[in-house]
């Protein structure tokens, strides 16, 4: 391969890598930014939009379901692009614990797994039965407070994990510590 062909090949790989990182950043913005917006802006504002706790919870569940239609594919893309971006470690898994960069990446992977678990529990708490009970007004105050408390706690944990993951991503971009 001549020098020009090698240069063109390297430029194309650079463009592909840049596009994948860009896609990763867009999806991270949607996931984290949307989650923060729901928790910090929308949730408190629902008090002025809905009269009862039941109405607020039902509205939040509907909005959350709409957000999930965008957020879940974004989270999937984040995992795929994250794996692509860390592909150098597939050949040398020892580097995950043998380098500062690898340790940060490993910690990020662990927190991503914890985020997936927390988010899955969050979604399972808000099941169709809960929505049905809220729709017909058959939920009961104790049940509503229990569900609301779980949703708030799991949402906060998801946001905290996501923000820490962003910090680790910044450290990785900087080459480690």
C-alpha cells in the first residue's frame, strides 16, 4: 500500500472513530440530560400541574414511558459505542487492572452495569398493574406513597450513577488520572 492509500485509510478510520464518539456523546446527553430534567425540573413542576399525588404519579409515569422510547435506545447505543471505543482492551484484558486507564474503564463498566440494574428495577416498579390502579383510582394512599418513594429513590440513584459515569468518561478522555 502506498503512502497516499495509507493516509486515506487512516483518515477514514479517524472519521469513523470521531462519528462513533459523537454518537456516544449525543446519546449520553439525551440519557443523562433527560434524566436530570425529569428529576430536577419536571417532577417538582408537576405539583402545580396536577392536584393530587395520584395524578402527579400517573402523569410522571406517562412522561417516563415517552422518555423511555428515546432513552432506552440511546442507552443501548451508549453500550455499543462504549464497547467499540474500548475495543483495544479486548486483546489485552490484563490492561484493565494493570493501567490507570484500564482501572477507570473497569470502574465505568461496573457502574454502567449498576445503572442498567437500577433502571430495570425502576421500570419494573412502574408496571401495568400500577398504571391500571392509578387510572381507576384504586391504588390507595399507602401503595401510592410506596411506589412514589421507590421511583424517586431509584431515579436519584440512576442519575447519580450516570453523572459519575460521565466523570469517569472525562477522566478516560484525559488519559486517566
